[in-house]
C-alpha cells in the first residue's frame, strides 16, 4: 500500500514510526515549514521532518498542499491512501480526490466530541473521564467525516496534557495500522458522525489559561492540568503573570474572600475558590524557572491578604 503521510508535531511521530515498522511504502512525507524556535530563534525542523530524514524518506514542505504544484506532485505519486496526523492545513476537494482509497485522519478525541485544534486540552479542562483516538475519513467539513475506527482510554486525575498527549499519540499509531489493514481488505465498517452530538475544541489562547477564582476548585485543578506544561494556567500577582503548574485541593476556609491569598507556607499558597481552598504548589514568574513554592520562598516572598485578579 502506497502512502503519502502528512503531519507536523510530536503527536504525529508514533504514527509515522508504526507505518515504517510495518513496512508500508511511504512515498512522501509532507510537513510544515521549518520555523525559528527557542530563545535563540534558531531554525528547527518539525519533529516529523526529523523522523522522516532518519528513515531516509523524502520530505516535502510546501506553502500550501492545495496549490497546483502540490496537487500535481501528489497525483504523480498515485497514493493508495493519504494519512493525516496533526498536519496543520485544511485539505480541499481536489486533494481529497487523489488517493485510490481514502484520505484518513488520526484525531485525538472520540468524535464527534471535540472536533477542532485542541481536543486533548479541552477534554481535561472540561473534566472528561475518558477520551480516545478516532480514525476518520477526511471530508471538507471540520473533523466531520465517517468514523472508520475508534478506541477510548481513561483520563486519570494525574493526567495532564503532556501525559495524555503521549498516551494518545502511541494509541493513534496502533489504531492507524488496524484501520489501514481494514481498508486494504475492504472490510472497514464506517459509521457517519451524529452532528447533533458534536462539540468544538478551539485553539488554546493566552486568555484560556487565566484562572477565574470564582470557579470550583475542581475546575481550576482541571485547567492547570489541561494546560500543563504549556502554555500553563496563570493568575496575576503584583502585575506579573504567575504561571501555576501544580495545585491541590483542601476544604474551603470559611469567612475568607474568594481569590484571597489566605496564607503562604512551605506547603503552598492557599487561595479560596468557589467551593475549595486551592493550594498552589508550583509556580513560575516571567523569565524564571518553574519551581516549588517551598523553593521559591527560600529567597522570595508571597504577600498574604492580597486578592488575585480573576
């Protein structure tokens, strides 16, 4: 089976690795342009490009996969399937009609829930108990194509974005191989999505991470976990962004204002929410390293009695 693979970030790497291990003929790997990253703004390859070059695969980085040059290149390769995993561009009709069988996508949610760019983050932020991987046929709508295969996994209280991302990326590669085998023998049983059950997972923005202390402690905990390690939940302390990387919950302290720093000790910063006291245990200020509150207090002070801006 001849494959064109389209992907960009770390999430897509296990799928490419699985295809390579299983002996699929990967004619072309398509990824986004190299970009400057880090403090030094050095040009770095996307993770998929790095892995593809390790495997000796041809890499293609067009401005658009839908322009005439790209379409002509893909047609010349005559792929059986185009596999898309967190690629970053929308595929238009001309491209979708190229492969012999299908364009398929590895999506990190149990569709039709959490269509869109950030399904892993929002599943945690919204307090879901499970999520999963869906292999779907790509159509022109947003993550709305027929479901070829899906598999669920539990979201544990200890799962943050990073841990759940890594679990789902591995599961995505495994489920992709199963889906391709079914397509190859013509035995996949596709199920149309019920649009009435759909929900949207928009891109994460800076404002997403701002903590509203009027919310429940569980909501705040989920926000911290859903945005850890990056871009992070945060609050405002003395006009500075204080990123919050770890919290725990204790019973609410009565007669204390919501959002107030009630006490500060080596255990953490105690702040009342709607129904719990949130204990902030790890923080990070601009230009500084992430550290425990215990370590931060060794050379710094957090003022008690102030109200965090919510």
